C-alpha cells in the first residue's frame, strides 16, 4: 500500500507547488476513518481510495481532486459527516465528496429505481463540477481492476453497469485509454469465452507477425524523415473488446478483420498533420471510405485527429491516426487535459475554472440539464444511455451550423438538437433540398432544413422514432404539457357548469380562493385536477360556498323536470341531456371530434356520431368519453352522478371529420358477399376501420364492421343501402 510521502511525491512530480499539508491531512483522516474496514479481497479498505488517488495522479490532477479521491467513501462508509468534512477541508471539498456519496435512504420501489436515482444525483453533481466525474471514473476503474474478488452474483451486474454507463461516459469525455480498460475488463467478465478466444487469436497473430509492427514503425519514420517531417510513431494492436465490437457490427469473422494493427503518428503542428497525410497517401494506396478528418470537424468530446487506412508494407492493411502533441494529450487524458496546461503552464489548482475549455464537458452539462427536467430517475437513466452510446454523424443546418448526432438519428433528433422549440414545432424536413419523411435516417454531410408550424404539438408517437435522449425527454415533456393544457381546458368547462348550477359565476378570484383549502399552488393545477377527474367539481364549489349542496345527488322522477330522460323503462336510470333549450341555461361542452382542444374519446363499443343524442362521462386521467344516449354501458355509471356531463355537438358546416360507428350485417354465405358489402360501403364514402366475422353458419354469416362516417344521416343511408342488397338479410347498429 502506498505510503503518505509516496503519494505526495507523485503529485510533486507534475506540480512542485502542491499543497502538501492538505494531502497529508486527507491521507491521515481517511485512513483513521476507515480504520479496520476491509475489502472483499481482504485488503485494508483504505487501499481503495489510495489507489483511486494514484490513478488521478497519473492524470496529473489538482490537489483538491486528489484529496477528494482519498475522502470519497468516508461519508458513505464511515462515521464521517458532510459538516465534518466541510469544517476540516472546506466546503469545496465537502461538496465534491457529497456528490460522490450514494443516496442510502430512498422511498423507491425497486433496486433499479435506486440505482437510477443514485446515477441521477451523480450526474447532477458532475454538471456542477467536472472533478466529480474524474474521481468517479477512477473509482470505477479500480473497482473493475479488483472485480475478481467480488462474489459471482455481483460481478455481472457491476460489469454490465460499467459497460452500459461508465465506459461510454469516459469515451464521451475523451478519456479513451480509461474507456478501453473499463470495456475490456467488463467484456472479460460478461463474455469470458469470447474474450479468451480473441486473446488466443491475437497471441497467434502476434507470433506470426513478430516484427511487423516494428518494421512498419521504422518504415513510416524513415519516409517522413526523407520529407523533413519529425514525427513520433507508435504502433499497437487493437484491444479485445474493440475487435469483438467490430466483428459484431460488421458481422465478420476474426480472420476477415484487416485493420487489427493501428499506428499513431504524432507531429508538432496541424500543417505537419496534412503533410504526413500527403506522404502516406502517395506512398501506399488508401482504402476507399476509410478516411476521416476529425481535425477540421472535431468530435463532440474534443477528439481531433486524421484517420486513414492504407495497404502498407507486406500488403497489410494499416490504420493510421495523425495528430499533434496537444491533440494526443487530449486523446489520452480527455476532459482532464483541459486542466493540465494553460498557456504552457500547469493549471491544476484551477481545474474547475477551465471547464468551459472543453466542448465535451459543455455537452455533458447541457445534456444533463435537459434530461433532468421532469423525468423519473428511470427515464433519466434510459435517456442518458441513449446519449452516451452511439457513434456520430455530422449534419448541417441551411446556414452551415454543424450538428453532431448519434448514428441512426432522424430529422426529429436534428430539430431538437438545434433547439427544443424547433423540435416542438417541426412538421416536416427537407434533406439536401428534398422533402423527406421524418423517419429518414440522416447520413454524414446531410443538410437538413426543418419545416415548422406554430400550431404543431409533437405527437407522442415521436418518442418511438427519436433516438436521442434529448429529443425523447423534450417530446415527453411537450406531450405532458399538452395533456395538462387539455385537462385544464376541460376542468374549466366543468367548473363553469358546476358554478352556474350553484347560482354563481366562475372567476379567477373564486378559483384563487379555493386553492389553499384544496391544497393547490396554482390555478392551472386545480383546473387540470378537475379535468383529470382527480378533484370533483362540487368539492371546488363547496370550498368557496360551504352551504352549497349538489342537487344532482338525488335523481328526480321521470317527467318531474323537463330534460330528464329515462334510459329504459323501469331501469331507474335518469339523466339530463342538452336537447334544444332544455339545458336550464347551463353550458354544455362542445364536441367536435378527436382533434379538438379537449381530451375527448368515444365509446369503445359503437362510438357516437353527430345527430345522436349524447352524454359525456368523465373518467380520471382519460378525459370525457362520449356515449349515445341509448348506450347500455351508461348503466355502469348510474351511481356516479358527478361524472355525468352535459355535452352537445358543435360541428361547423365546412368541418369534415369522420366519427366511429359499428354495424352488424347478416349476409348470405356465398362467394362475393363480403366484396359486395365492402364495395357498397366504399361507394357510399365511408371507411371500414375494422371487420370481424362473429358467427358463421352453413347458409349465412354475421359480420361486425367498425365504420367511420360523417354523421347519423350518413350512417342511416349506408344501412338502408346495405339492406337493399340481395345477399344481405339484415343490418343493425351496434351500441354498447
């Protein structure tokens, strides 16, 4: 185990002016707090935070981050408290340690929800200070290096979590070496046979090509020196998981992989990078489609390099990466590199102040802020995974702005990547000047022009089309807000009717007076609750007028009051329907169809069409369901008078909307009967939504047909025309 002075010496190698007293105090405090605790390996527990600190010294991080590494488990696993850490080490370090502390007591229903909430807390802390991320990744790396000491049932879960979250997160932050080590250990744990097979193949290949890497390195250096280019060339084999992933993605065998060897050519300037490219491409033939210029178009994690593949010495395909020394430092350290040097000098003590230098961190912070708005922890975890996993394509706005998206992204993802408002108002897209479907997968270099309409609201189905977490989260929020507005409008209608029945007028002042007694903070919350059915209208009225009694609690006898209708003689079920002037001055909800501003649906069995006498039933979290007055399904709501709503048709003459209806047709069992019926319906300008054979006999069959018609007159005409067909014995309307 590393001793106290050894840790200080490691930091002093890259930062001679480090705060030695801080490091010593953190070392002693953490060692004392962890005391006799041990790890699964039997080693003292304190060896873990010490190794995490050592990993961070390899990244050459500032004193505070090294101290946090030593302290990161103290609040979670010892008697230490946040107040004590703040008092001894300052609030800055206390805040970082708290950001790394898991949430122990959560009222959550599942282990997955607890994991998601812990991850959400971690990422929100990362958004505030990047050092939380660096310590967490180092913590995970050491845990993975010692994973073989864990019980079997825990290894798979930890490895899967690392593969799904932490390795992609390290990659997104540009920390490629750390990501590759995390991936390889996870791969070895999750797929031991595949890992062993690939390692054996690599060993055999290395034995076969013992001198190949060295020969190519020398050849490259010699040719570049001939052109006056000083370069450092480093060759290496691809890692096992990188090979496995390529085999999976391209569906090829190990023997078919042609770029197992990769070489980095490191030079001093950007100009030299392109000179190297010229030398390479004029010396060896390049492989078509394998050239990528990440210098002119950097990745979102700040990675910059030129990639090309050539057929090099011995007819061996060789992947080359050409970059400057500064680019190589970013490729190796990723986001941590932005804290290392500032104008050529070490800037370790100011790492938190250099966060804005990193496009990767800016992306992460912006993404976390967007994903954290209104989602459950599980949704947050799912959307974050979506953001972390995919390779990228680069597209352009009509003004030339570069938009980086995951591979497989659609114009919907593009629109939300530009701005949330653009996504919410998107109605179409032009890709390279041509109007294309919104489900089109974008390709590198596409120019995308989003067609917008301020009247648009993103449909919920878009959530299944979008692949970025940002787009899905925004669509979900917009859908919830749209539903909230619809329920709010419905709630206002219901309350207007209830207040009028009580002899009062609904006003904002009256609503305001009801908020506190009913426990609502805003009028919109109250209106939405009434619209959803979570709050009864008479309860709102009673909160303002305590003497109010709902006169609908007892149904008057048939005929005792105009406008009350007996569903069926002797059923005892009576209710008011708006017919002519028989509404007593009460406002009835206008029903225009399924595309209005109210959450309205029609009876599942038989529907309703304009011309029917109708009644509305309020269903919590569903809205208003419209039933024809003769529907037997209404008997189920006989004792729930508060759910009954006065409704009326409000159809403009020029508004063409079809409505659902169901008919039962008895037809002769002979060839062509079904075709005759379907043809007649089509000729009469109706649409068949569904068709079901419910009874089949030797001489006839009964067919249930779900139709979409204009109104009751249209439906009646269809039924009369079908009855006139010689192969139709009867037609009736089905009303559930």
